[in-house]
């Protein structure tokens, strides 16, 4: 997506860079040495990662984002995977079509 406008979420969740120019091959981005992609903003080059990952402390590499650390991701059991997550239900509950909410087999949540 070089040279297009980006509204990607940095690290999958969190700060948004609105209207920055995605210039992966620009000299500024080449110097940033981002693991995934780069966007040039008013303040310079900023690295970002694909969904399910966040920018690491070095500001360049990507690491797994633990979606299960966000309250409400799953209604009962949340298992973090590399770049994703899965929800599960305890015995006596059924997973709903949204794959996030569990409902009791007798109809109660």
C-alpha cells in the first residue's frame, strides 16, 4: 500500500495516525527500519504492525498483542495466540455465533 493514505491503528489497538502518508519505500521509512510497515506523519516516520500485533519498545519490531488483556474480549475463557485469540466457554455454556459470548444451555447468560 505504498503512497496511499493510511488510517491504520498503530499496533492493532491504540493510537491512530490519521491522514499520514504510507511511504514504505521513502528514505525516511527506509531509515526507520520497521519490521512490518511505516507511515510518514508530521512528526516523522512511525512503524506499525499488522492486526494482532503491537510495536515493541524498540519502536521498530512487532510483538504479539494480548487481546485477552482487554476486558470484555471474551465473556468467559480467552486464549491468546500469536497474532490472534480464541474464546471458549465453561461446561454448561454454549458459544454464540459472534464467537465471543457464552450463553447457558438453558438460555441464561
